C-alpha cells in the first residue's frame, strides 16, 4: 500500500474557516485534492478542459 504525500501551502488561508497555514494538497486517485487541517474543508481540483465540459449546459431532455 502506498502513502499519499501531503504538501502544505505556505501562507494560504482556508476558504472554509480562514485559518492561516492549514491548507495542504494531496493526490487522491490521480485527482489533486485541497484540504484543511482545522476544519472539514475539501476541494478537488480538476483540469480546465474537464471543468469546461462540465459547465452545466443542458444537452438533452428525457421525456417519459
């Protein structure tokens, strides 16, 4: 079993609790995840092309 390497981000504030120097990054199944040691804040960062494809536009309507 491999261990995930966690990297702290110096000078960063948590968007959730505003704690200074509590944010760290790690890879979770190939997806970079940002988390806070002080609160339950987690955010997964996706590549820009993936984020653009998931813009929320309607691609079809299914009727029963």
